[in-house]
């Protein structure tokens, strides 16, 4: 029979042993020390100057003084001396110095719970693996500040590598945000997880932002310009060619600019309220009696210049004659049309209507009696090479003046 127990080496009371209480008390002292083991510190090498009864130290690899020669053992203070006991595999001890629970395994004390540093992997609600060292299965994850700000950092080793956030559905990737093979921030999308398109790219080197839905750049913004490669539509763009809503973008063809002239709103030129280039239709001509004397054909162009809501001007080029006409709107009321003179109608047959010229500015003619010049204001000048004469080269209205022995006649033609 052994003199001590197998694990704790508690001394046994032997048959016919004298002073059995000594052996019994020594066993109780060991039990008192080892049950719920708590040590002042681990890896201790220097005995304390003073020690209390029952004080326990876990010795290091090179103990000195009263502990010399007892490396790796437990030093238990009993009375005025130290007792030494070798820890065994699986013993647990609370380290009062570090505040950690330790387990004796493989010949050394190790923390019962590993330090949360340099972990091979961590799974919360699920298992980590070789690729996903940190795995979390939860309804949500929270990263919050510790008094001030909070910054989540994702670092890559080189520019050609990737640092990104990948968004999946059913374990199939559909969106990725980050630095993918470059230092530009990109937003990539995929319908199937295989074919990816860079929808948004922010380039720090070029200082530009580009939008490329479907992989083709449709817009590019730099610090100096905005480049658009697709038609602009939506609520901020004119809904139709004559949409005059304030703040909307004007498109090609709006109010007849950049393409064919616009249709007259309301089929009445009196109703045009916005500047632009318009064309006359048969309906417009029929709805505007003032156009009849001008004889414009369908398709004749009309230009309106808008001063404000009450004042404007319209310029009409009647086709096919090419005759120009202009009228103005004052205080909301359109005035009469007035003809424009050019090289086609300055010289011709003069006439008047209501005291206003209705034909050419200058008329020149001749007959058997001589030559004459008529002006739009009613002045007529006639000459005759024969002297004397009794008949004017052309008819006069009212009094006339004869000059130079009746060779020059001044008067009016109406």
C-alpha cells in the first residue's frame, strides 16, 4: 500500500502509526490548499519577504532562495516553511495577479479561455472556416463608438488586390463596393454573380466620377465639366416641345430650336406665349384672319420674340414669296402686321392703304410723254425731253409744279 494518495499525494495514516493526527492534519492542509486552487501569481521566481499561512505561488522556470530547485511546482506556505507540490494535468488555478483562470496542460499553466488575440478563427452563431476567419450569423451586427467616432477599416496589401464589401443573395453576389484591383472606389453589380459591370467609379487620380450602368459610361463628372453620353429624360426635362415650366432642361426641338419648327400652340398665333420658332399649318392660317392679306402658305416659318407676358414680337416669312412681315404685342394686344422691305420689294409698284405704304418704296416708269419716279409717301417726279410740252409723262393728282421750261414736273401721284 502506498503512503500517499495517487493524485493529491495526501499522506495516508499507517497501521499502528503513532501521532496519527500529524498525518491527518498534513492531508487536510493539502486539501485546503488545492481545493478551489487560487495562487498569488504564476511564473514566480522570487519568494516574498513575508508570507501568510496558506499562501500559494506557481513557480517559474528559475526559482531562487527558499524556492530553488522547485521549478514549475506549487509553493504552499505552511506554518514557517514552504511545501512544494507538482501540479498535474488538468488542474485549474485562479491567478490572483492577472485575474484569469488557468489550466495546467502539457507541463505549463495556460489560460483556460484563450486570449482574444491571434485567434485562428471566430464564429458567432455559426462556424468560421479557412477563408472566413470571422463568421457571424445574426439578425444584425453593431459597430459603435466608444465615446467619439468609429471607423471600420478594410485594408489590402497592394493596389492590384481587392478591399471591398460584397453583397449576396442566396450566396450569389449581386453588388460589390470597394477598391477592386485599383485605388478607385467602384460600385459593381451583377445579375447572376458571374458577369459584373462597374456602375459607379470614383477615381482619386483623375478627380472624376463616372456612371456606367450596363458597363458603358453614360455620364462623367470632373471638377471642370459634366459629360453626358445618354439622352436626358425625367421630371427635370421638358415634357413636350412647348413645355415652359421654370427650371426644366430644354431639349433639342423645344420651341422649334435645333430641329423642325414647333407646332403653334392652340392652332392660333395669338395664343403663343413663349419665345420660339413655329410653323404655320392650314388650321393656324384659318384661325388667324390677320394672316390672309399676307398670303402665307402652310409651313411658313414664324418667329416669336418674347419680352414678357404682355409684350412680344412676331416675325413671319410668308412662303413661297419670301415676303417678311412683323407685328408687336403691347400690353397684351397684338398690333397690325407690317411688311419688311428688302431687295425684292424696295423697287416696284408703289401704293398706299390708309395712308401707309402698301407696295414698293420706289417706282420708276415711262410712257410716250417721258419718264417718272414715284415714292411711297406720294411724291412723283416726272421728266420730258421734249420742250415745250402740254401733257405730263404720268398722271398727277392735285396741283403740280413745272420746272425748267416744263421739262421737270413735281407733284403727287395720289
